[in-house]
C-alpha cells in the first residue's frame, strides 16, 4: 500500500466526537471539600436538538415542551440558548434537584428541582458562569459552572439530579440536559454545592 492510500485510510478512521461531562463538588461552611462526583454525561434531551434545529433553519417555528410542561412555538431568536442566569434566578441556568428517575430523551424539567431561598430544600443560587473555549491537543472545550449555597438552616440531603435550564426568546424556558447522580449528595447548612458541566469537541 502506498503512503497516500495509507494516509487516506488513517484519516477516514478518525471521527469528530462531541461530549458532555459533569462534576459535583460539596463543601462545608469552612470551605472544605467533603464530597466529589464526576462522570461522563450522555443526557442531552430532546429540546436541545430541537432548539439547535430552529437556530440552523433561522426562521421556522418548532413546538418545544417547556419546563412547565406546556408546548411553546419557538423560532430563531438571538436569545435562544441563553443560560447565563444571574444570582437568585432559577428559571434558567444550572439547577439541582432530588428526583432520581432515570433520564429519558423526552424529559422537559428536573423531576424535583430545589428552589431559590432559605427555606426547606432551598439554595441561594449564584451566577451561572462560563469559561472561554480552550484548545488542548485535538480537543476544544469550555465549562459551565454554578455554585449553590445552603442557607436554609438545615442539611439538604438526597440531591440526585442536575441539569441545565435554557431561556428561549426571553420568555420561555426549556431543559437542555439532565443527569441523575449515582448516589445522593448531602449539603450541610452553610455549605455549598458546585455543579460544573464541560462541553468538548474532539477531532
């Protein structure tokens, strides 16, 4: 086999890979790490690709089920895929919850999301932050991160699900991806839980 044919065979055997992974870190009120969980995610759900399709088509409306369970007609908009929630905002951005039902492609919300506040099973949600895309070797990736602080006065236990809510057209909200952790995570009063998703593309 000549070098040209060999090179073509090597190139054709490579494929571009898109991935998603998450990490969850729990700290106590002194800032000490008391629990870490990380794993690959395979949990993009239906609305994520529906929204990408809308953006690619530029104008055609598509019916997408929102986090409230109702369908909405979504077209191309500059604010689609908006996830950069400010502190205290839970309509979009990274969320955590206590549901444990396995992920399904038709999921449209966290099963039992934790709210914003200082009541039972509530967190003070900080901003959803992003890193710039960075290239290492043949992979380009960026991260999405949010810190949630437990000021409820009690331990919040059995955190089992995490995910990303996205804002569409400034008035709609949909689920982009959701994961169920292998076991429950416990956040003490005064402590925090940090959820980080990494979105890479490898060629």
